[in-house]
């Protein structure tokens, strides 16, 4: 099942006291302290729709990292936005939030952590999760253009960097099950970490939760294309096949906006 086309994703107007959103509501920055930085998707997610963010800025001196998940609470209905996603929001019930790690966020079965799913071949154009298909192109973090960006990009593509490294891309979605419930999945740089929670109530709207916590200072929403890729994306893929690294794009006879897209998106 591939999620159909959706309106652009962005953050909800309701958020923690220490968060500042940009004018497009696609970048969230914690402006002080290490908490009170809870954010939500602006509308409930559809089945198989991923809410994807990139870590834009880190802040030294704090212990802890980004936390993500889902909640069945409409942000508008919260009397006050909780200070923390863990434990405050989760303690309200009908919320499933995890600190970002490569493990320890998978469902336990009979006291044993469920093993991670076998990673899909890196050349596959789609990530597949229980029948959900997501274009892989936008799921993987990318370094800023530079002399060694082609080497760094490979580290993101093979997902060997720490999961909360600068420029990592982290997403959350829910995949429906035959019994009418759903599993929540966390995706790190294009790799499915396995089900983090089971038996989510699909009869209720589910909002993405992004907690810009501690050493994670700023994140931005990454738009994901479903179905056929845009002409802009197809152009970028063709161009990247013929260059060593993205600095070479500066020397190409291309429109400035396409150059920027190829180098930074």
C-alpha cells in the first residue's frame, strides 16, 4: 500500500513554550533550556504516511536527544502542552513516544526485544513496511555540499552514523494491521527500526510527536513524495549519477533553483 498524495506536512500551531517555528511552520527551534519543546504534526497522519524531520542544529552540554512518536490527543485539546514527551505526554495515555536509538525502541515479545527487520537492499527505490511503500529518496540524510560530501553522504546512506547525528533524517508512521489496529514504526535514514508499539487505535486520529529535546536544538520537516517522483527529483537523480560530489553542480549550466535543490535537498 502506498500512501496517496498529501498536502505539505508542517508543525501544529500548538507547541511547547520554548519552541519557535519559522513562518512556514516547517522548522522548529528550541530557543532556551532543554525541555518544553514538544511539537506535533499540523494534522493527523494517514495510514502509511511518514512524518519526516532532519536534525538541523545540535547544542552541546545536554544529555539526551530527539524523541519521536504518535499521540491520539488532538493538540488543540491539551490544556497545557506537557513539558516532556517522556514521561509527561505518555502518562496521559494514548501516546507512544521513544528516544531515538538503533535499538531499545522495538516491541518486546515474551520479555525479549523483537529483532530488527532485515534491511532492504540500498538500491531499492522504496522502503517497504508491512505493505506500506515509501519512496526512499528523501528518507536519507545528506551532508552540506563540500569537498568530502560524497564520502559523508555514503555514511548516511549506509546508516552507520549515530542515529541523532547532524543532518540525520528521522520519521514516524503507523502501518495498519489486519485486526484493525496498527503498528508504529520509526525510520532512521531510510532504515526501518521495526515496530516500536503495537495495537494503536486506528479509529482515532493519530498525530506525530516531535520532542526537540536536550542536545537536539532544531529540526526541519522534509516533504516526502508519494507515487511518481516530481520532474525536479528526476532531474536531481540523473544529475547525481554523472558527478563525483555536489560541489561540481556549481559548474553546470542549470537554473539557480535547480542547482540549490540538487545540492541541498
